[in-house]
C-alpha cells in the first residue's frame, strides 16, 4: 500500500508543480513556459520525495535514489507530454512515468520503501 501511496504522491505532486511552474513561465514568453515546466518538475520530484521521507514512506537514506529515479522518469515524461499537449490523456498518463521511475530506482537501490 505504501508503494501505491508513494507512486501517487510523487506523480501528482510533480505534475502539479510542472503545470504551475509552466503557467508562471508562460507569462515571460514561450521558451520560459518550457523552462518553467522543467524546473517545476524537478522541484516537484524533489519536494515529493522529501515529503515521502517526512511521512516515513521511505527511509531517509533512500531520498537521493528516489529523487534520481523521479528525475529520470520526468525526463522521459516531459517530451511525451509536450509532444502530445493537444490531448489531455497522454500528458496525464505521462506523469505516471515519474512515479514509476521513483519506484524503479527504489527497487534497485539498497534502500527500499517501507512495506
């Protein structure tokens, strides 16, 4: 159950942070929209993983592997979401790659999410 909670927390938090940061960036121009989304996504992953450690979903030692896995998942999800921004489905589904990246990194890390 904690794996599902971790997946959901990281995915939703990162997606929301990327959307809000892209809206802020859009007020500065087209290129800033994308820069805002990327920076917001990275910040969202970092914040969500740190919150997960605070809520004791993961061990404190697992924070950096989780952040790295989430960032990799976000780097895969961002181009998919941007290329398919005209549809609501693909961008929403692509945020799941962030949670999947986090869980994959946790799986190969010696520091596992708590069961």
